[in-house]
C-alpha cells in the first residue's frame, strides 16, 4: 500500500499480484489482500473491478467469520458504490459498518487497542454518512 500511496502504481500492482497468490493459502490475509486490490483498482479508476474484489472479500469474511475485516470492507464498498453513483446502496454499507463498529466498541474491554481502533472508525464513518 505504500507504493500506492506514493503513486507507484506499477510496483503496487506487482506486490498485490504476489499477495493475491500467497493469500489464497492464508485465511488470515485473504480479506486484507482483496481489500487492497480493490483500493488499487479504485485508485486507477476501475471501480467496477474494485467492486468485484470487495464483493469477493465480503463473501470470504462472512464465511470465515472475519467481523473486524468486514467493517473495513463495508466502508470500502460505501466509497466505491458512491463513486459509481449508487448512493443509496453506499449508504446502506456505511450504516452497516457503523453498526459493526459500534458493536465492536460495546463488546471490547475499555482499555484495549481494538477499542480505540473502533472509536476511530466511528469518527471516520460518521462524516461519510453525511457525504453519501
């Protein structure tokens, strides 16, 4: 993702292709890799391709009970769908992510690192709702 942030798209794609192959054998990294591929394709303007990777990520996360990753994917779906002009569907995914994040906050110990991550997501998600 560093290459993508520095606009080195060719290098980013090469690493993402390798990650895609390797993550097919790893339950722990598959969802993140699919989300990263979606971010790459969204950045280069291929939103339909990005949407495909995100839909694959949702199926994987639900079938493997990856609730933490699912909230990220829901937010990414919101962004891509909004760019595709599907604002109502985008809003649905944004609200779904918000509920998941709030659930994480409620169910985490008050001093945990995960709780601060969930609170941060909530702060990021709320403005998104108003921009969709």
